[in-house]
């Protein structure tokens, strides 16, 4: 499984970088994960990927629902999932969800997303982290 998180914003501080490094390390047993900064998203560059957009105006989902969604995506033959931050209405995605109705600074949202992806894999692997 490959996961790419794409944002239009650079990582601005050390604590965000350290958190991403920690969750990337934890996730390495489940998937290869990378973070990319792109000003414009070209869906054609990710033709075989399942595109998920994080949008505060979409429906909120729980950690368990995200875990189920990731499991369902892999069952349907996708080996690459792309999460989009900061691109809201411009992109046609396969799925969209909200982490919160609150506004978050992009680096905080990035940490939350990494943690929730890790939590989803732990739920699916029946590991104790989630409990």
C-alpha cells in the first residue's frame, strides 16, 4: 500500500516535522507514506490512485469509519491512496470527508491526518493503539 498526502502548504515548524517522521515510522509496517507539496494538483499524475479529499464542509467520519473505508479501498484493488489537503472545491475526488467542522492551521491538520491514518491501520490490524 502506498499513501501520498498532498498539500499546497510547506511544513512550517519542527514539531510538525517530528510528528510526521514519527507517524511515518509507525506506518512503515503497513504502508509507504509520503508528503508532497504541490501548488496545483494534476489528477492525471495519479491515474490509478484512489483520491480522498479532506474538506471541512463534507460529512464527518469516525476513526472506525476511516478504517473501514481504507479496508474497502484495498479490497477494491487500489494500492495507492492520495489524501488532498487545501484543494477543496477544485478537484474531483473519489471520496471526501471532514475531520472536524472547526478550522485548523494546515500543519495541525496534517498531524491529525497522519495520526488518524495510523489509527485506522491499527484498528484494521486489531492492534491496541486505538483502545
